[in-house]
C-alpha cells in the first residue's frame, strides 16, 4: 500500500490552504470585512472536492499498480 509522494504532497498543500483560508476568513469576519470573509469561505469549500478528487485519483492509481 505505497501511495504516491506527489499526491501526498498535494493533499498536504490543500490541507495547509484550508487552514490558511479558515484563519484568514475568521480574521476578516472579526474586522467586519464580510465580503472578503465570504470569498475565503467559498475558497475553503471549493478545496474540499478538489482534495477528494486527488485522493480518488491516488486510489485509482494504486489499484492499477496492484
């Protein structure tokens, strides 16, 4: 069950972006910049399906190797 290091790196980058976007969204909400908070919230939501697609692609590639 060896996974691709590239896919692992991409998933780690997506997780890092999720953390950054969430922190920035909360910060902007605190300072009442609601439009910016909504933009970063939407970016955070968009990253979730991207992570699922990367994970499924890695799983599919692993099944082909087996």
